[in-house]
């Protein structure tokens, strides 16, 4: 196991699942739920998100084959999605209107999907397994660590929000967005570079 790549994958998955940024969303959606049930709901939603991402980790290559998608197109699309998510983290928009549309106890949507296992997280696990499928156990480990981080952060969401305060939480969110922007640009450039190489290889001499 290459430690650097495992750590990089873990950090990337933590960034795209964005547990810190999900704190105000989870607090808002679970405000009307009994306090004793909130932690159970969070654990359940994180587990559902974990199961969904594991599905794409194991069967993502089959999905790509069925949809006739290449690693190059996935890399470019993943870079674009990550970039859009990063912009949203740096320049956040109020989600209150969406939160008020959910009545009662939320299940699967919108907590597990799309707040945790969103398009960026799915694209990331697809990209990891499509590039290096022989390192599946590393990607499973990285995903497991990322989900554990989400479970811990969201489980103590109210305490973290009270301790850090709104300004500090927002500063961390924007910092993670800045890091994710650099990762997205790197992924996008790698995809474009590979596409250009493929064009040059197939171009007539």
C-alpha cells in the first residue's frame, strides 16, 4: 500500500463529502426531530451514503461500460463537478429554503443523497477505481475513514457549531473549498492532457 496515495484519496473523499459544510444543513433538517433520535438518524444516513458509494466503488466500472464512458471523459467531468462544488464551498448560498421542504424525519434524501453521497463523491470513487482497480482495498479503506470522519463530525454537529461559531466554521469551509478547487483543476488538466494525447495518437501522419 502506498501511504501517500491512500492519504490523498482519504483527504479527497473527506473534502467531497464535506462533513463540516454539512453541519448547518443537518442541524436545520433535524431541528424538529427528537434529540435522542438525531444521532441514530445521522449514523443511519452516513451508513446509507457509505453503502451507495461502495456500490459505485465495486460496480462503477460496469456502469461506465454500460454507458460507454471512458476514463478520460470521467476525469474531465469529475474535475468540472469538483470545481463547481468547490465554488459553492467558497461562495456558499443559503440552503434554508430547501431545508424547510423536508417535513418529519428525513430518510435517504436529502441527507445521505446528495449531502454526503453527492455527484462529486460518486464521481470521485468512480475515478479512483477506474484508474487503479487493482488497489480496491485501499479505496475501500479511504472511503471507510472518510465516512467515519463524517459520522463523528455530524454526530457532534451541534457541539462543533457552538464551539467554533459561525465565522470559524465558514472560514474552514472556504479553506476546504480552496483546496478542493486546486484538486479539481489538477484533475481537469490531467483529463484534458490525456484527451489531447489520444487525439495526437489517432491523428493521421
